[in-house]
């Protein structure tokens, strides 16, 4: 699976719900067929950069007590630094749950997700 296909999968999933870090890690590990933590992390940061720069999703957290999605409101470089710091602080190779971040589709991301669904339906993939 290409990085573009992983992005499509993440944005399409984001139409129904927020996307937690582990869902993206899983898509990368499965789609890119790699378990190399450095490669997974590199691709994760590239994908996050792409979806944020294209205006398809924003980064944030969801408080454990509820309250919905809370955008970080950080410039992308600072948000990536936060992700890297959180990853480096993990006591294991990969995150479990939402230890790093959540992605929330923007309205533009929702529009793109609907186009992805239509394309997949036309290709017989849905």
C-alpha cells in the first residue's frame, strides 16, 4: 500500500470518527509491511504533515473524561515536535491507545473522504 493509499484510508475513516495515533501506526505497519519502528515513525510524521498541510485534518487530543476533540492549535513544526517528544517518552516501541495524538477531519477532509468513498465504490472496493 502506498503512502497515498494510507492517507486515503485514514481520511475516509475520519469521516465517521476521530483517528487515533495507533490506527495510523497500524495502517502504516500493515500497508507498508514494515515493523521497523524508525520507518513507521518516519512515515507517520510524513503522513501527518501531508494531511495537515493539505487542510484535511487537524491534530489534537480527546480528554479521557470526555469533552470531545480539542485541537492543539500549534504550528505544524511544533505539533510534530510534540509527537516526537511523546513517542520518545513511551516505555515501549509503539503507542497504545491515544498516547501521541488524535486526528480530526476538517470539512475539507470530510469532502475528500466522500470522494474517496465514491471512488472506492466505483472500483468495487466498498
